[in-house]
């Protein structure tokens, strides 16, 4: 159920009718997830923001083509993967960086310095391992993890 009490299909139908409020809520429902995927694939926050913006622009342009009963999330994830690839090709680079906040944001709030350092080290190892994968495999792995 969406934040405003409407279901995603109801928001989609309203957005198709030109309701900007409904479209804003669709964006709000998905922006964190889309950005998280984009930053891991694109390799930096600036490209991730560009890819996220492109994904939501495409959503707006293609509202009429998306099935009402289909979840928008998987469609947006596919679009953001493609947008990241396009941006990477355009800029001739693809790097992987930690998410904003890094490992500290995933540590337990009561974690001590040792737990935070260990989480940070695990994050570095994960980033290094992901960096060795081809872009398509990295994208597939990240998409799978988001669904889990």
C-alpha cells in the first residue's frame, strides 16, 4: 500500500490521467531503491542521480505502456540498469563506490568501534569483489540481492 493509502495500481492510473501528486508518490515509493541500485552500478553518485532521473523521466513518458496490475519496481530497475550502462558508455568509465553513508550506515546503532570497523572492512571487500565482475553480472547480482 502506498504512503497516501492508494495502491500502486491506483497511483499509476491517476498518474496516467495527469495527476502529478500520484506520480510524485510513485517516485517516492521507488526512489531509494532505484538510487541504491544506480549508485552501485554506475559507480558514483553523480552518475547514479543522472540514471535515477532518467529512469523516472522514462516512467513518466511510458506511463501508458505499463500494465496497471504490474509492479513498477522491476520495470524501473531494468530501466536504471540500462541508463547506467548508457551513462557508462558515454563517459567511458564504470567504477563502483560505497553507498552514501558507507558501512557505518548498516552497522547496528549500538555497535562499538570494532563492529563498525569490521563492517567497514566487509564493505571494502565486497566492493573489491564486485569490481572484478563484468557489468552485466554485477547488475544481475545486485538486482537479485534487492529482491531477497
